[in-house]
């Protein structure tokens, strides 16, 4: 494993969706998430991190040190119990959580059977960071069950927000095959539900990488390379009928030459204005309907900040 990241990074991602639902809202019948006041589409940070986790999981094939702690059942084909992974971690490092109350453990009398305490928690947290990519990248709450404490990850991502208001379309779903033997086939065919899509939406999200938190979790330069790769490829391995056609359009990375940074993140983000429609009289239906995304030149960047762009 290479050394921990020593530079601060701020980044912008632009991605789009065509005839799909990028992030359904379970509180609204799985309609695409939307800002009720502006009509702008939303995609949560959790949704984006899920796609990054899935890409790493597929690429690294569950192998340490890049295993994934919060796995998706659809990728692993089984449900992962997080407390079980934490307990197995303690077993690997030789911490016996089965000691009865009042038995000496880590210099203290154990208060609760099966639960780590004192210096044990620090050891457990270090083990989880060392072996699980998403723990040392995004952090994790592992204070339940065996208790490996909490980790604040160096990578944070905002909600993505569409450049323009979106429209949610509703489609009727029908079936032509019966499933249950105890019911008549006629009662099981026909209209069965609804499907929601966005005809087109271009979304923008912001992200941050803290060198100081990277030093705490061990997030390395190798991890950083894998992270950029994951962002660029996460939609190519997440296709489904529900999500339509989603694609990464641009990744803009601001690198600071120090751990604390050389400029405020919001000022860097303001240098990249949202693209405008070429013809505002018509709604967007593809990425080519927008002007080219403006990338700031080196001459306008603050001292100590460089920019890298991936299309």
C-alpha cells in the first residue's frame, strides 16, 4: 500500500440520464427525486457512493485490502451482515470478545460480552480501515454489535442537482404471463403498475477529499487512483431498465499543493459555470443540446491549485 494522500482535492462531476430514473424516492412512490421549489432533479450522495462501491467490488473481486464493507446484495448475491464482519475482524486480530464480564481485557474489566472496549476499539477500527476500501474512503458507523467505533472518511460527496428543471414521465406497466397457480391467468395479466422516467437530465455534483482525514484512515495514492477510475466507470456497470441510459460526462479535479488547501472549495466550483442550452426554446434531450462545459484556464486558478479534466 502506498503512502496516504497528502494533498487536498475538490472535484466536480457532470453526468446525465436519458429515459430513466437516476434515483427514485421511496417516500414518493419511487418518483425521480426533485427539489419541490425549483423542479431541479436530485441524486443523493448515498446513491453515487453505492455505484462507486459496486465498481470497486466488481473490479477487486472482494479481495483485501479493497474489499467492500457495505456490500449490495444484488452484486454479492447474498446479504452481508455488518456486525458479523466486525466480529470476524476482531477474531483475526486476536481480540477475544467472548470473555465474561469482569474478566480482564485490554487492561480493563469487560463490561459487556461480545462488545469491544477501550483500546480494542482502536485496533478494530484500524483493521476495518486497512481491509475495506469504502471504510477508509467514505467512513462508516461501526459502533453497533461488536463495536469498531466510527470512522470519518476523507471523501465526501454532495447531492447531485440537475442543471435545468426535470420532467417526470409516468408509464403504465403491463404483464402477459401469469405467475401463481392458485389464481386464474386472466386475473394476473394486464396493467400491473407504473414506471417513472426522466426524458433527459444533466446533473452536477461536488466532492471533497481531505488529506488530514486520509492520514487517519490510510486512504492512499493507490486508493485515489482507484477512486477516480470508479467515478469514470461507475455507470457502465450499473445499467438497468429502470435507470435508462446514464453516462459520466465530465470529471473536473482541483488539486491543491498542500494538505489544508490553497483556496476555498466554493470559489473553485464557481469557476465552472453550468452549460447553457444551445436552443432555449426546446427542452434538452441529449448532452449535445448543451454548450461545452467551461473549464477554467491555469491563469485564473488560485496559486497552488491545478486542474485536471476527464471526459
